[in-house]
C-alpha cells in the first residue's frame, strides 16, 4: 500500500471539509481574487475569510501575495493526487469486501434453491 504523510492528509482533508473553503477553491479555479473579493462573495468578514484562506494556504491549495494593501489569492501548485490515491486505496478495499459479500449472498441463494 502507498505510504502517505499523515500531517499532509490531515491538513488537506481539514481544508476540504468546509463548504466555504471548497467554494473558495472553485472561485480561484476561475481566476485569482483578493481577500476582499472573496469575503464579499461569501458574505463574511475579512477576518473570517483570512482564516479560511490561511487553512487553504497551510494545506498548500492556495498561495497569497500582498501588493500594497491588497492580498491576492490564487490556486497553489499542489494538486490532489495524494488525496485521490489515498481515497482510491480505500475504495479498492471496500470494493473487495462488497464483492466477497456478494459471493456469500449468491452462495446462500444457490443453497436455498437446492434445499427447496
């Protein structure tokens, strides 16, 4: 099984667990935006948006740059490959378990038909 950095996955999933942060990532996927623009779009205070952007920045999903009094946010260079691989490994485990369960159910159905 692939080894993952626990701290990195924790930061990623914590960042992605919030609907506002996922919305920010969607918005930044279209174009860069200032903290003020993001706060206005999501109807929140600048302080609240700074905290959300900070979580995304800590996870590596967003980078910020301050020019004058404006802090501009853009998508970071990091993708979701590691997170997708982690999810896929568990999807495979669960698929194998459900396939095994299907085989047991089919065997029970077959035995039930023989006993009739």
